[in-house]
């Protein structure tokens, strides 16, 4: 496995947001490797903690593939409560094919993973009690706010479900491995 780190100073790219011309310029200039190489960019976040491409998007736009994170969301900064690196974990989850746990709210297939309970919307902060925003027999289980694919503070998120791990493996095999 080849690993490398490069540093580029560019004020326009530093302020790039998702879908911006600056993001396109940055990724077209810096992207390396193939579908199974993670390109991880850091910048000011363009108003976001981070964003990512999904594995099924690679074929159509290979140079846009990757993850972008606000640099202060990485471990070691003082950007509490988002400085433990969980934004990176969350965005790599997207890069490996996971949706938010609150995808679809209380109806539909939710995030497409059977063992993550439905959740009406994102959870913020660090709840001091269990939440069940989709109560009912068709939506068993408490809100999975401790899951990396929710929006809680870094100290509160600490896991993927087994179903999410399986989905990531399947998406890797289908869209990224050796591509």
C-alpha cells in the first residue's frame, strides 16, 4: 500500500466548499491514485465540518473522489467538541457507502442498514438520556446518536453497527477494491 502526504498552500482551495469551482480545481490538481486510494483533503471546510463522495460516484468523476475535512476537526486542535477526528471517521463512512443514521427520517428504508434504528433527524450535542424520535412498532430501537453517522459531538460518537461494517465491506468490494 502506497502512502503519501503532500502539502499545498492555496488560499482559494483553503476556502473551497462542496460543489464549488475551487473544490473542482483543488481535486483536479491534487487527486492521486484509483478508486481504492483515499484522497483526504483538509481546508477551512467552506462552512462545513466535512464532506465526501460516495463509492458509486467514482466512475463518473474519478478526480472528485475523496474526503474533505475542516482541519480543526482533526485530533490536536482546540475546536471542542469536534476535535477528536470523528468528522474524518464520519466522512470516510460516506466514502465507503454509508448514509446518515437519520436518512429518510422515520419512514422508508432509513439508511439502508437493518440494524441501525430509524431516527427522525440528526442529533446534536451529547444527549444525557436515551432518545426515541421514531416510536412505534414499525420503528423499534432508540436513536443511534452514538453512531459515527449521526451529528453528535465527537465525545458521544464511538461506533458503527455490524450492519454498517457489512455495508462498507460490500461497497468496498463492489466499487473500490482493485478499481
